[in-house]
């Protein structure tokens, strides 16, 4: 059964509670903290992307830069730098946006979205937050002469490599696939095994796809998320931290020594994720600056003034 993890306090009154599950693994893989359902498979959503990027490298995707590998791992906000990278990647492999099979969307970033709307331009597949991953998947298909029009299919050679790679990195037994928001297969993984995979990524040596993916993400946290997103705020604050958020309240990450965590908010509300992860990192011994310590207490506003906080429930850890 899940547990109460995060509370919303307004004017001294506990207004809301977010329940969920959370696990922490030591560098040797033993469980040091377990709250809620940590062995039941969930859909990690975009928290699976670092593992998917490993599969792409193994399949022949040859990124032209660390930035390109980061955008292949991204849940980007469709800010100009994100779109430029995706379009350059497609151009480099001789394709264009019409080959992307992710659904058309508007930019998630407020300013980028407003710039599109004010000009009356339509939704585009390249704006979809997973377009970097899709472009990189097309690059792997081109490298192997695999079909381009069916790369979403679970039986496609590329998706078979993704399935095998996630099973290897996580140790998760095979289970029935779902369909992610971008149309690709989503592999269920328990929180414990998701944390295990992130520990493997962060401790891999420099000759491996695992290390390359981890380094690209840590070097370019803005590219894998966007301005003010959780990962772009946390990784610069904690040297060596690797983390990746997933839709509907999922977060997973690992510290340089291999200590790893994964969490899921039951109701999927993303406001609970950042303060919970920040509080957990503090519990794991991360030393914060005063500014970064504030990440664990997100503001609640009333009349334009701060009147409360969103925080991990005191004593939950």
C-alpha cells in the first residue's frame, strides 16, 4: 500500500496530501529505504528514456555531439535550442519532420508556446516533448536499413533492442507492454528495478553506452528537460547527480557512488515530485546551498504572496 509522502500546507492548514511509493538503494544494490509498493511494476514513462538511449547507441545510433545524445534522452519543452537540435539531427540523416511518428503538439514551454500561437502556426511533431528520442530512433533505423514507417511497432528490430536493453539494465521480468504518450511501447518496471538501472548507468565506465548516456544527460540538463523543469534545477545543484523525470509523478536518479532512488506519486500530480526528490537527496547527505535547499519547499501562493508550502511530510523518511 502506498504512503503519504507530500503535503500541501496553506495558511498553516494541511490542504492536500499526495500518496505514493519510494525506494532507495545503496551502491551495492541493497534496499536502504522502502515506502509503499516498490516491487510492483509501474509505467516509468520518460524515466525509461536513458535506458532507451542506451539501446539506441547499441543499435548503431551515432550522435554527432553530446548535445545530440542528450536530446535523444529528452523530455524537452520545445524551446528554440531543443527544436534546432532535433531538426539538425533529422537533416544529418537525410530525413525531415514528416518521418516523425510522435503526435503533433504545441511547445510545453510557456514562452515558446505563446510564440507559436501568436503567429497562428499549427502544432508540429517536432514540438512534441519526445521528438528528440523519435529522431534518434529514426537515425538508428537508417544506420541499419530498418523500416522507417513502423518503428513504433513492438516487433520492430529497434523496439526489440529497447525491450532487451531495459530488461538487462533493470533486471525486470518481462511483462505486458503499454503505449506511451508519444506512441512508442512502454516497458513496465518496478521502482526497485528502475533505481537499479540508474545505479548501473551512473557507475558505468567510459567505454560503454551506459556511461555515454549518463554523461550527456549530466552535461546538458537543460536539453533533457527545459527552463525551470525539475531535472534542470536538480542536476546543476548536485554535482554528479543523474536524474530523469517521467510523466504522472515518476522520478528516478542516482548519485555518483551508485546510491539510487525511484519514486511514483499515486495521483500523478507533478507538483509533488521536486520537493520530494529534493528532500530525499538531503536525507541522502547532499549538501545544499541556501538557494538549492529551497527546492524542498515549493511555494503556495494566495493573492500573489507566499502563504504556504509543498513539502515532503516531516518524518516520512
